[in-house]
C-alpha cells in the first residue's frame, strides 16, 4: 500500500524490532488552531523529541493541508489525523438508513483525502460508528455486518491513497459497537481487509477490561499504537493504571510501536475546552510538562525492563 509503512500484518510485526515512536495530540495544547498555531506545536514536538503529531479534523476545523504536510516533512516528523472536531451524527457507517451510511462513507472519504493531502499515513479513531451514539444493548449481527462492509470500503479507498485505517475501541459510555479488544478484532476479521489496524487507548479500556497487558496481547496481531493517559486523563504514572505490567509486556514482545500522549488541556480557554469534553480534573495545565512527565515515566519503566 505505497509507503505507508505497513501493508500487511507481517510488517506490523516487523515494526516491533524498531525504536519506540512517541507522539502527542494537538488537544494537549488547544482545540482551536490555525496554520501558525500548528507550526508552533510542531516546533514543540521537535523540542520534546517526539516522532509524530496527531491532528484532529472536523467540519469546523480549517487549516492548509499542503502547508501542514510541508512543515511536518521539513521537521522529519510523521502525521496522524483523527476525527476530533464537528462530525455530524448522521454520518455514521453503522446506521440502518442507507442514506446515512453513505453520508458516513463520504465523510470519512473526505477525511482520508485530507490525510493524503497532508502527506499523513494514518487515519485513526472510532471510525466504525459515531462516538456519543450508544444503544443500550449489544450490537446486532446486522449492525456488525453494516460496519464491516463500510470499513472494508473505506480501507480499500484509503489503501489506494497510501493511508492505513486504525480503529480504536472506546468506553461503553461513548459507543456500544466496539468496547473491547475482542470486538475490535472481530470487526477487523469480519471486514476481511488487511489495511485495517488497531489502537489501544488506556483511558477507554480501563472501564472495559481487567488486564491491560492481556488486552495488549489480544490486540497485538493488528496493533499499530497506544493512546497513553491515566484513568482520569492525566499523564501516565500519576493515576491508578498498572503501567509496569503493560510496559513489561510491550518490552517482552519487542513492540516499539507508536505511543501517543492524549488528553485535553485544562487551562485553554480558561478551562472551558476540557469541561466541554467532559474532563473536570485539572490534569493537563501545560502540554509540554504533561509530555515530558509521561515520556520520562514510560522510558523509566522500559529501562527497568532492560536492566
């Protein structure tokens, strides 16, 4: 699939023998941004010795995609795009109404096109449905088939543009479609398209599994990366999650994949941004402090495992 880095599961496995790649989400800094803001954030990413930046996209987010691609390339970085702004609820590939499913396919196709225009290689998120739509029951077989059909179509479309689709299971407070490693693996299997990978989000999975290391093992065959933050969205190491066990498993499996630090800045717009996102804890007052603390903590655990 072009130069996206892993065109099948064997190359995802080969990735484990490389060096860990750390990155950060723009929301650690702010939600509203322009081209100049993105360039300043990219400079911070370089200063923090990270490898990639995750940029949220949506109908309300506007930036010069080609300019961003040039700025990323000039700094030797990688780019991940993911839904984070305005995403109409009717644009959902899991819905029964075929017009809404088609609207969902079209919305994600435009997002994939934007990813390609930025020279990004990854389009990631809860692409199988729409975060915030939660049915009080298990996903039906028909719903799963609709999702798999949509993911297959999007994965083929993305592959033609050199983009890997990465699926993130989310908490049952955000979706009923894919909360666990098993459910995300089932969707990937049902879609039957190799251009699909997975993302383990420690915050979301803390409500869904009893063992993050076991979740890592279960997702490993298709695992592209990890969203790393605490049970309260704070920096890793400041909360309740069993990081040592998880990092030990990563090290044992020789998995230096992509670790993205993600939270919401709790001082931006006087804290309104974080509160709008449902985060009422003051756990990310400064992006660079958050990232330095998180990275140092993960690296210390990896060092312990090596010695």
